[in-house]
C-alpha cells in the first residue's frame, strides 16, 4: 500500500486566552502592531489556556473521502485550518503530499477588492498553476458558479451565496490533489448544495481526489464519505466506516436534555436570526423527557430577530437516533394568515405535534432556519430529545403493547377505517 496522502501524528492546538495570548495568524500580528503604533493596550484579562485539539492522530489515503464530525466546539474547524496551513499546531506533526484547496468560510482565499475573474487567477497561482492551465478551466468554473454577469465586479459586493458558489467552483475545478470543505456550503441554496456534493463525489470516484468534509448533514456524509472521524472536546473518539461513526455520534445525542439554550455569543444562526433555545414540553407547558403516544407534544423555539425577513422559514427536523428524518416542519407549512408574527427582538414560536402519531422510541429535535425554503441559514445537530411510550389509549389492543417496541414502523398513527357497502 502506498504512503497516506495525509498523515496526522499527535497534533494538538493550544490557545492562550488573556493579555499574554500569542499571535496565531497574520491578522493577529497586524492587530498587535496597530495597537503598538497607537499606544493602545488590550484590556487586562486573566490568562488561561484552552486546548482546541489534543493528541489527534489518523491517516487519510489518496482518493478517500473522509468526514470530520462532532458537536460545535469539538475542534473540527481548528483541525481543518491546521491542515490548510492557516494555523500552526502547538504540538505534533502533519505530513501532506499534494496541493490543498480549502473552503473553510465565506471569503477564504479571496481578495475582496479584486473581481471574480481576478480572484480565479489569483487562487490558481497560489495552487501553483500556470496562466494557461487556469484559462483551460476558466469557462467550466464560471458555468458551475453561475456568476457570469458579476465576473468583473469586486467580490466584496457579492452576496454570501455568490461568494460561496465561486469559491467552491474555484476550489473544485483547479485540480488540487486534496480538497478541504467545512460547513460553509450550508450558506448556499439546496440546489447548489446538491450540485457541490455531486461534484465532490465525482472528483473522488473518477478524479482520484482526496476530500476532507465537515458537515452536520447526515445524509450527505453517508452518501459521500467512505470513512469518518468523530471529534469530541478536541480528541478523536472514533474512526471507522461512516455508518458506524455516525451511529456512535447520533447515539451520543440521546444524552441531550429535553431543553437547550445558547448564550448570545454562541447562539447558532447569523446576524439576522439567532436561535437562543429549544425545549420539548407536554400540552400543559411542562418540560418533559418522556411522553405517552396519546399525548400532544409541544416544541418551543426561542430566537432573537435582528432584521425582519418576510421570507423566513423556521422549523425543525425530527429524527430517530439512527439519523432518519421522521418529518420536517416549518411555520410556513400553514396558511400565511396563521403564521406567527415576526417581530424584532426575543420571541418564541411553538409547534404542536398531534397525539396518536409516534411509535415507541427516542426522537431528536434538530432546528433549521431558511429563507424562502431554499437559502439555508442554519442546520445543526440535535438540540433536544424526548422519548415516547406506545400507549394511544383508544383501544384495548394498545394496552397490550404499552411500553414495548414490537409494533413495526417508525411512526404508529391511528388512521380512520370505514366499511364500504355494495
């Protein structure tokens, strides 16, 4: 077997928080230099250490598509920044054979004052390609990104969706041996996400590309990745085939509580909408983790609205612990006159799940925020969980099944039956 294209050995990344914190990137050095020039010092803070990664080791073989998964704060983005040589490890070693193209956040690798056309050539040059090689790929990049009308416009005037479309098209088409993609694709619309996933799959299967992919989209990880690495608090807790690693990750979600809240700094979303809390309660508003299937179940989503978005769709996926989506619900599923009113500031929207629907099992609430049902603002892991005990309470038959799991099906609705005559 040939040597791995990526070899990660004992990698750790330490951040020093406080007045003596070091400078990790060029931006940090420039900011520190500016403070010295103007004579301004940072506010005194207690010095603490935080290890974002510790003793991370695994290999990636040429042509593999490897998913990197874990909850927020697990160290996924830090690892990809080290692999992309944006940040240096505090300890350990990484060996890479080949050119890396990275798509880690909106704007990565682009100069905002340059046009889309100029940034294509700039990125190609950074990857070591000649002008002729870039020109040969140019039309294909533009066709994929669908930004031809804005090709000579400075990219600082692009929307985040346009930025991501062009950035992905450049990264995927300029023939890097290794492609590193973070959750940034969630900024694009659903059709473009599907197009990107197909492109990455083809690049791996037919082009021999090696891909590292971070996502909370379980279906995308299952379909695209042959192996997965699960990070937890900066440590590798499981490496193996994608299905087994995802099952381990999702099973760990069953340790979630029936409610969760976020601070302002850590709240998921964007500058327009940020989710502040999710909770599961009974029909009387009492937070509960176990329900009879004869009960109605309430899901409350609390959020901060900083800008009125008429096209907002806020909702959730309800998943099994195996990652199957039982159903998806948005507030826009109902008559527009019945939508909850969107107001600036803190508010809570409530969804009622009817009784007599679920089978026995454990279910996960995974919040989602879109615009126009296409432009994805947030799609994250499970935020809350609850269990159901099978007891619809309408027939003696149900009492025989109470508390047991021998009724087939992911759901177990009570449906109306009638007799037809003649």
